[in-house]
């Protein structure tokens, strides 16, 4: 695997925005929007000593009649991380 390029703050902002977007899309793909009462996604991206860390915190409130399971959210987040890996490999490696 190639090493990461030196990432600028603009790169980190772009990665954060992209990841936030795909997380939201992936959640809404796996859990019907009509079952979601509230959704808050927080992304924290840091880059130190050549190491990129992307952390996510998802707070979701489901409608009382929702049959969505925690595993749906886990699948959505896993899919989003997979897409993020593709973006990073394609655009941010030397």
C-alpha cells in the first residue's frame, strides 16, 4: 500500500465532507427516512505524523414503530468506511 500524501487542512475538510455525505446516504439507504426521528452525524478527521484518523459519532432516534436494528446502522457505517477507503486510495496516496 502506498503511503499517504501530506494532507492539507483543505484535504481534511474535503475528506470530512465526503465522509459525512456518504454516511448520511448509506444510513438512509439502510433505514427508511420515515423511521428516523432525528439524525446527527459528527465526523472528526485528524492527520498527524503521516497517520490519518477518521472517527464518526452517530446519534439516531428512530420512530417508536421502527423495526430497524442496530445492525442496519453498523452496516451503513461499514459501507461508508469502505467508500472512504476507495476515495483515499484514489486521491490521497503517493
